[in-house]
C-alpha cells in the first residue's frame, strides 16, 4: 500500500489517513521518494525543503493521534508555485533578480492551508514572474511535460501542473492571469482551476497583473479541486480586492447540483485555429453532456477576438508598475557593475530580468505613457468592460460555457520560443475569462493519437464555483482522465 | 519712460502628514523618532505579494480637512499609482490621487498685517485648487560614497493641499501658511511642525508686469523648511525674477532650490527633465464611496476655526484684538480661557493673565524644544479664575496677585491658599489704615504740600508709602479714599 501512495488523490489520501492506513509521515516520505526519483527528468521543483515537509507531517500525525485532526487536508501535501509566499522559504518567481530572496511572511492562502493541516511543501517552477505559456521562461531551467519530456508542460504554472501529472504532489497551487493554471493543466492532463477574481486572497502572491491574477488549485480530479478550493477561499481583510462572501461546501456541491444544465458553446471559440484532434476530443466531451440530458445552446461572445490584445495592454501595464520594486536596492539582485544610482536600477534589472519580462515591462510602460494612455490603457479597459458584458449576456441563457482550454496539445520545447505572438495565442481561450473576472476550470478530456492530453474548459458565473465544479465533475467522475499518469 | 512695475503671483503646494494611528495601507504604527526601519512590514517595504489596504482614519481626516476649508468632498475617489524610480520609495510607485482627488476647491482665510499690532488687519480668502491624499516616502541620508534609507516615514498618510496662484506677496504666503497650520492643528489633523517634516511646502513663483493677465514663467521652489523660510525664499525669488526681466533677460520654467543659509536659490532641474509618471488607477485598491451621512458625521467633529473664534471672543467677551491675537492661534489656550471665564467675572482680566503671565511662565518653564505644553502645567483655569476673583473682591491687590502668580504656576497651590499661608490678604481695616495714612502725611510734608498745591499726581507718592508700610496689603481703593479724606481736612 504505501508504495503507491503517490498515485492517490487527495481525497483518497485523506481517507487513508482517517482509516489509519497511512500516516502523514509515510505520505510525505512517499512524495519525497517520488520527487527524488523523477524530478531530474521533469524539473517541476525549483526548491524543496524535505526536512520541513517531514516535520509538518510529524505534527499532523501527532494531531491525529490526539484526536485533533483538522479535516480532509490534514496530512495531505500541497506544493506551491514559486510566486506564493511562505515564511522562511525562498521565493524566486523563477527570476535571477529574486534568486536570494527568502519570504519573511506567509501568503493568506498558505496561512489557510496550514490551518487546514496541509503539508505545505516545495517551490514549483514557472515562467519568470508568471509571464509565459510554456515554463521555458524560467531563469532556472525549463520544466518538461511528463507525457513527453521533449514537450512543454504549458505555463506559466508549468511546474504545478507537471508535479501533479508526474505524481510528485497530489495537490499544487498555481496562479492564473490569462490562463496560467488552465492551459498547463490541459497540456499535462490534470485538473486546473481559476476561481472568480476576489474569491482567493492575493495577499502574498507576487503580483504579475493585479486586476487579473488569481491563485487556484491543480489536482487529478475535480473532487480534489473542490476540496482544495474550499480550503483557500474566503474573504481576506489584507486584500482589498478580496470579496466578502461565504465559502460554500464545494465538495458537497458536486453531488447536490445535478442539472439538467443549459451549456453554452460560444461560436467564436470553435472557429479556425483549433487542432483537429483537440476539436474531436472536446466535441466528444460536449456530446457526453448532451447524451446525459443537458441542453447545448450556441452563444456568442462577440468581443472574443479583442481579448488577447486587450489582455496584453492591461496585463503588461500593471506588470510594468508591479515589477518596479525589483530594483537592486534592497532584497533583489544588485549588479556588481553599478557605479551610480541609475546603474543600480538599470544594470540590476538588466541582469536580473529575462527577455520576456523586459519585453512586457517596456510594452506596459509604453501603454501608460503620457499621450498613449487614452489610446491603449483606457481603451483596453473599456473593451474589457464589453468582454465582461458579453459573458453576462451569455449567462442569461446558459448555466455554464464549454470550450477547448487550449487550441493545441503540448508543443515541443523551443517551438514557439522565438515567436511571442504564437506563444500569446496559446491563451486565446482562457484570457477572456480573466478579463471578465469569472471562474474557469480545465478538465482532462482524453489523449491525442500521440498520447498527449487535451483539456475541456468549463466557464462558470462569478462566485458560482459550486455549480461550475458540478458541471465539470459530471464529466470527470465518469471519465477520470486525470487519474492516468505517464511512465517516467 | 518709467520703469515697468512687476507683481508676483504665487501658488503653494503644502504637504501635511495626517496624524493617524497606523500607516496608510497597513496596520504598522505611524510615528516619528523611532530607530530607523522599525516601523515597517511587508506592505511598507513593498515585498513581493504584499498588498495595500486603505486606512479609514486617513480618509476621515482628509474629509475633515476638506470640510473645514470649505472644499467640495468627492462622492467617489480612487487611488492612482505615480510611477518613478527613487530609493526612498520601496515600490517605486507612490499611491496617490491623480484625477479624482478627495477634496476640490475650498479656501484658506488669511489675515494680513494691521496698521499697528493692536489693530486687526484686513482678511482675505485664498482659493484652493484641490486636496488629495497620498502616501509619504522614506527618508534618505546621503554620505560621500553611499546613502542610507529609513522607511519609518514611508507609507504614512500625507495630504497635499494645492492653492490656486492666488497669493501676491511673501507676507501673504506667510499669512496663508500660518492660518492653514492653525486650522489643521485646531482640527487635530496634524501638529504641522515643519522642522519635523509634518508640514512641507513647495512654492510656485512667477512675476508679471502689473496689469498683465497672463501668468509669467513659473519657477517651483523647493527646500523651504520653515514658514519663515518659505517667506524668505519667495521674497528672494521674486526679486531674482524681477531683476532678470528688468535686465532684459528671460526666465525658464524650472525647479529651484532655496539655500536658507546663503539665502539664494539655485537651479535643480528644467521642465525638459520632468518625469512622465505614467499614472494609472491602482488595481490593488477599490475606489471609496463617500455618502452624505458620512460627511455629516465628520462635519459634527469640526471645531470652531481660529478666526471665527477670534471674532467671537472680541464680540462675546469684549476682548481687545491685542489679547485675542496671542490667544486664538492656540485652541488649547482658548479652551483654557473659556474655562477660566466660566469661573470668574472679568473676561478681559482673565485674558490678560493668560496671554501675559501664563504664557510667560510656560515659556520660562520650557526647554530648547519650546515652551512647556499647557497640558503639563499645574496651573488650571480654576487657579486663574480664583486670582481674578480675589483681586475683583478686593481681597488682594493686583500687585500681590502678580507676585503669587509664579508660585501658583510652579506649585499648583490655589491662590487663596498662598494668600492665607503668607498672610497677604489685603488690609481693609479702616482704623488701622487711618493711623498709617496719618503717619505718612506727617512724614511727607513735601508731597502733601504739592498735592494741596494742585499737583494731583503727588498723592501717588503718599499711596506708595502706605503700601510700603503695609507690605502691599492695603486695599488701594480704601487708601485713596482715606488719604483724600485726611488731606481735605
């Protein structure tokens, strides 16, 4: 039994712990062993503090022995994308500029995980500062897709997706600004979800684009995502954009909500540019819902084609300002070549940031510049409102929306590195969800002939995660593609 | 042809630290004088992932300032990021308000110098453009090869009060800052101590030929560290600009630095070097909605303003202007005065004791930091009122009162107690006084002769002798009566 602990879902691990079939220490040992065995190939982790992991596991076992278990997640490992602060652990954001930074405080999501008894462990790879769709933009080496090591895991939360796919962690957290959870989940064959903006506190998440960023879970199943989401959600007085709302019992909601649902198919999402195999697998998933008695309705989201340009104006503008704090003055890398104050800024940032980060900071600063603000940033914000209204109109007709998560399965390492535009288009189906501030989830819906996973995206209404998860679960519980994992 | 006359036009940007308990966006205490970098946390230091949360008290203080200066309060205000790189600012952007400030318009009442110090000068209202709330930056200390930064001040709430170009002389500038400071101190917004950086001022100065409507080339003056410094800097700058123009030169729009020791200004940067701050709404903060009920609740907390109080004191208590001018800038002193008046019959005398004797004692009990704060003094309104009443009742002479004032101040003993303990009670025993007066008349034939010869003042010499003989305890009114009675015989 303990040999296969790393294969289990969080729900199963919770059950093992509750039944006394495994201890938290055994679980932690199993994942340390698994990560030690496979991460050389996958490179999901940037840093692991196994000692701290085992110490947490020991405390969890002690709690359980004293009858003080904190519930379903007590003793279950959760690994973090390396942009989520955890006290005493490094936070690099996969950037040279933060190479030696150790966070002195816990993100709110981490506080909540600790309160739930979860074993919070490890720092997962990403595209530098979450800017990218392949995890190739990491200053500390790319992560490889466990299904085909020559391919990318997607991004920016590639480490978080790959760690679950390679069974190095049952649960991980990522962050999603334009698809950074859902797209790598799709490419790695796991479940990945972006909550409604404001549902999970951003306090402690190193910001990329503040009005778009959300922390969200990765797991093998929708059920596990429901468990993890319940633990990290809720109003936080430390985040002004956190929404004061009750957190429902998402796990219970999976079975309580049965439909029948009206499911929207936005015509703009099913046009050209989708890989044939992706199209076929997503169509099959959609057909499943129809067969189960749910109604399919064509809807229109007319502003869809503007989503990518709007996103790149807003996200880069916010990023140019958010990343200004990495300046070589205090906790960040300082250039040894700096000879004056201006040098400290320009040389430290020049050496510390990668190409994509520099590209986006420059782009963003340009869009905010005097004389350009109205034409770019202001106009993008207005268009963003229209995009949100498109979704509101669609949700007057339907309960949830189904789309492909990504137009293609995992692409080869290096294939799109020199072509930012084609890289940006990887997120064409996920970006408008961030702009609208609504929740979305990617559920594995099969494999291509080459054995590469494909994801179905379910988009829900703001703060109606429970219903969206139920729609996703209806498919996931009978297909369970996320339970499969590759030989490594 | 006569020489062209120039006039100055000045606008002021005044920064005032709002004295809130915690900083503007986090629960860390706001303060002054703590060891460097101790008033910090992840938010103040701008660590990865830290987020700002708006301080309610800072908003309420801003609304209060707006109300007391007659501004229009914004019903919705938002927060913008002002982006520029400087090591005193941990995030390299300052959270400020760009196009939707919390207060619009408003005015500051000023008093200009009167004909004499005893006469109220003319009053005028100086127009304000806007007031906005922003976060303060840290403090840099520069050394030869490096600089040190202290973030204790960073993230403290700071109000920027921007006037219209509606001031026309260094004296008006001085009057404006004095009045603004008095009002803000009154309302408990800030102590406005310029030397502690609680109040800071930049001045936009231009000159133009008298009669010209358009403003001349604007120069922004910085490093004006005291209210007098502002007046001196502005005065110098007006003269500099006027001479440049008189000599046929032209002025450039620039920022200049006032050097208070050498008393001249030097160029810092020109308009071409101005920053593009790339303002945009801060996505980490929600706009704040301000409704009428909120505004009305804050309006109730606004105290009477200094000039209003001064006018009332003159009218209600019949105080001379010269008593009100030292009294009214200090709210605590005014409260002290009114508490005294409530316990005694003579407001004018009460005011005299306070503005002359009490202020003198406070000043001599002070240290290099300034006079002793009124709150630390042992003297209370009850003490002053009793002193006024003792004199009024004729129990002691005003000379005795003057004598015991310092002791009352130093010990906190009630004046009546001191009078009792020292046996200073005024003698109103007619028999005893008649004996003494007779003796004095006998001893001072020369004065008696002069008085009888029509020299009215000569009686004062006789009175002085009586007071001397009674060690000042004789009731002067009675002495006067008895002497005249005896002399007329």
